[in-house]
């Protein structure tokens, strides 16, 4: 049998854009919703600002990474990866805060679903953005 020639595929790039866009949109929705409840914050305001900054940064990096990947810019892989890692950091930080007794009442089904979505889509976006086909598509492994 003859060795087959490597043929790059766009599928991993498309999946990286889709999953990164979903992570960015979820984080953007949470970031915007923080400003609606900022007046009636009953928990620590510093903690709310910290999570708002994390969600805002994750949304910014994820959506910017999607745009850069669509434009075939090599920095899109790195920016999309940063957004995905921030999504995973948000999940870990929320789990740590929700394990504290004074913040245990903030855990609900919607919070658990949001964290599950961020964990799933963040991991998938990170894996797809770091694949060889995506790197080849943007010109890193040409």
C-alpha cells in the first residue's frame, strides 16, 4: 500500500469557531446580566466584580478568537485557547465559591447547567482550536 498524502480539513476549524462562539455567547449573557442585578447585590460586591471581569474576559477572548480563526489569522488559535481556558477557570472558581458555606445558597439548577455548558463547550473549543488541521488552516503548520 502506498502512503496517502496528508489532506488538511476545515472541520476542526469550523468546530473550534462554533464551540468558541457558544462559550463566548454564554459568557457574554452572564456578563450583561450582572449589570442588571448590581444594585441589589446581597453577596460580596468584590466577588461579583471579579466574576464579571472573568466572564467579560472569557467572552471577549472567545469571540475575538472566533473572528480571528474565520479570518485565518495565526493568533486566532492562541486567542481562542485563552478564551477556552478562561471558561475552565470560571468553572473551577464557581465550584470553589459555591463550596463555601456563606455562598452555598447561590447554587441552583441554572447555575449548574451554565457551568456544565461552559465546561463542555470550553473543553471542546480548546481541543478543536489546538488540532493540527486548525493550525494548518491558519498557516501555523504550513
